[in-house]
């Protein structure tokens, strides 16, 4: 049996090449646009900081602190104010035996032009002082209806240390003492432009409204491109007590005629309860007199 004939016209097979490892794709060379910028040197950082400091012309600062034996609500309110005011500073608690005029020296040592001082009496009554140091004037308020940010748990939010807009009612411009309060609040709460600790954003509003002879303070977030507001917190009400010509001293330039001290209010409540109790006791005695015991026949008079 003859074997198969080879087809001479069929092309010969190429010799097999040895299998090589799979070549990895070479990384693309970065174009000049994709290359990272060079590192910033310390000298360049100093130049940038100096340029920012030159633009920071308004060097006003606010000191926020309190007296001894303050409550937890005051501490939380101070924390909220410090988060809203990046230009604010803190100080240790003031002793009760110290005079309030010492605050002027503390502000001078801390290079502060404005002061917010919280004072607590009888562990229940909360007062706050707003003062322009060292010339004055200064205002004393009673804090009412205080609600901190953590207590409210509202859905509003804003960037920490950002700048805000101050909004006042029109009535502040119509009354002399309210216009003075507006100017003091503007100097105290306004964040200076180009402040090193502030961020160049405006995303919330501090609203000051005057209702029922009291100043209502609210903090709102700006949403939907500035068309609507959402409350953040904190919220509290200030009831004016007195206004002084100097800083924590001086003659009284205004006294609130509608102000009732908490001690007087509590004494009136006690007197009212005492009168109600006395009327209740007298009523019970009258009822006892009306109840006449039935007449009992003489047991000897049987026959």
C-alpha cells in the first residue's frame, strides 16, 4: 500500500515561536496640561498670607465668656455663638466677687473691641451684656426662651466659620434706643471681610426681629439659590433691662418700663397662690359651719 503523497505546491509551515510573556501596556506619558504643579515653597506661602493680611483691614474682635456657676444651657449657647462668629475669642470664667469693670481690662489684654458677657443669678436667671469696649455703650438683657442648636435638631445647616447676613426689622430705625442696639449688634456679630479664620462664603442669615417689646434672634440657612430660608439654630429672646453710657458702667441712658424682674414675677406668683390657698381654706371652714349636727332626743325623756 503506497503512502500518501505530499503536495509539493502546499506552502511549508512556519516554525513555531516560543511563547513570550504578555507585554504590559506602557503608561501614557503625561502631557504638560496633566502634570501636577510644582510644590509651593514656604516663601510663596508667606507672600500669600501677607497679601491676605493686607486686605484684612477690619480688625474688630469679640470676646465671649461668662461668670462662675453658669448653667449648661449657657455653655451650649456660647459654643453655638463661637461657631457662628469666627472672629470671637474666649476667656476663663469671671469670679463673682470681681467687679464688672474688670472686663474692660480683659478685653484690652485680648485685643477685643466688643464683648458678650453671660451672667447667671440663682442658677436660673440668665443675663447677657453687650458692650463696646472701652468707651461704651453697654446693654443688659434678660435671656428668655433659650433653645440651642443640639436641642432643636433642625434640618438647616451651614458651613462653619462662614460669613452671614444681618437682617433687622424696620422698627430698629424708628426708635432711638433700638437704632443704637442695631449698631452695636452690627459691630458685634458682623464677620470682618478677609478674616483669616473665616471662609469666603455667605450661606446663612442672622435675623433680629422686635416683637412684644423683646428682640428675637434666629439663624437661617440660605437655600434654593437664595429664594428660601431654613432655620438652623440657636434661637433665643432678649428682654432689655437697662442701657448704660459706658462699658459695664456709667449713667443709665435708658430703662425699660415694661421689664419685670424674675424675682418680682416669682413673688407675685407666690402671693397669688397664697391668696388662692387662703380662699380655699375659708371656703372649707364655711362648709363645716353649714353642716349642722342633727338634734338628739333626751334619753331620760322616754315616758
